């Protein structure tokens, strides 16, 4: 694995999951692997779980983690090649990234979409420019279209539950939820991509009409607009809002009927409920579900550490001789 940007960078998902679960039981077993190595974590957008879990994972491996908030602590970066920099940007990524490549052994980047121009967001310009110019492995801490560390943690969490409950091939449902503002498609795209690539579940996506995701990520899933029908027989329900993809970045409906409740869970097989957090209580998910026995959101969030540690270890091992 040279970089970790999407599931396409992973050759064997179950092996990566197994490694994460091993680290969960033995967090310091490879504490010399990252000795005298540094990871630079660059945040162009806010973060809590991603930032902290990545730092903890790096420390477990003996790495030094240095966090830099680009927007607040550094110069405004320009990403367009051949740009005439007469505006607000002060430094070009073409100049900054190679220097960062000398400072660090791994570069981790977090950025969000603008939700204004789909073509620009889905080009993944920011992430691709760092990969192009840094010269070292690049790890996505979320990009304009994907959130692979979150998705790996999701697969880890479902694997744990499957093992403890004796589930062989679960029905996994990704359901749209209401929200007070337009949100990116990153988590939904990424979860869809990973579950399809994992290939160990019957995968259903349910959302109101006009909330279709890019079929590059959803191909292989069953798409339903009837949430109650989708929930029938579900073993896992992943709750997440996203804005429209075709008419990009819009909210068409905020129907509270799409919020997951205990009444809706009656259609399922006592499904485990997941959410990437942060969550708008009683908008996306009801208190009764979040605080009830079906919720595994805390377990899911805690697994972010082991997902990050597994990926960092793989990057260190695979690039040790390069």
C-alpha cells in the first residue's frame, strides 16, 4: 500500500481488519515499527475523532504525530496548477508539499468539499496535489468524496458484531436521515464503496427520491425509496445524512419520518445501529435509539483508533524499503 485514499488502495480487506482487531488486543505490540518516524496531520477542516484517533494510533506504533491546522495556523494554500496567485492564496501546494515530504514519513490530509461545484469536488484536487508533490505516502483523514478510515472502522465494527452473534452474511442497510443543513456525500460514498468491495453482506441503500449517490460507489447495492421495506430483516443499520448529488449540494426534503426510531427497528432483526458521529439527536437519530441497546456508535467510534493503527502499520511496512 503506497497511499490510503480509498478502498482501491487495499488488496485484502479482511487482513486489514484482522490486523486492526489484533492491535485492539495488543496496542503496543509494534511500538518499535514507527520509532524515529513522524506523521504530519494537516487539517484544512475541523475534526475530533479522526484527529485524536490518528494521533493515538501513531503513538501506539512509536511515531511522533504533529498536527497542523492549515486554515488557522499557516498560509492559505493554492492548489490549481499554473494559477496566477494575485488573490488570497499565499503559497502553492507545489512548493509546500515537497518540504512537508522532507519533514515527515507519512502525510495525513483532511479536507471537505465546497458543495458548490460537483466537478471540482469530485476531482479530489487537494488530495491529488499532495500525492503528486509530497513524495511520501499520503493518508486520507477524509476528502471531498470519501472517508476511508471511517469506513474501515465500520467494517471492523460489523465484523466484531458478526463474530459475537454468529452472523454469516448480514443484511446491511445504509439509510438517509434528515439534517438541518446540506452535508457531503463522503461517508455514504465511502461506506458504500467499502461494503461492496468487502463482499460479505447483502447491501441495501434507502433514501428519498432525488438523493441518489454517484453510482461509481453504489454499484452492487440494492436501492430502495421505501425505508420500511429496506429495514426488513436488517442486521445493521447505518444512519447518515447527505445532500443531493445530481442537483449538487441541495436539501430537497427534511421529512422527520426518515428519522430512525425504535418503532422502525421493529422491522429489523434487532439490528445494530451505526452512525459516524457527530449526530444531531432527535433529527437524524432519536434518543431512544442512540441510548438504547441496539446502538453501537460508541464501539464504532472507538474502533477508529484500530483502523488508523492498522493502516499506519501497513503504510510503514509497505514503504520501509522505498
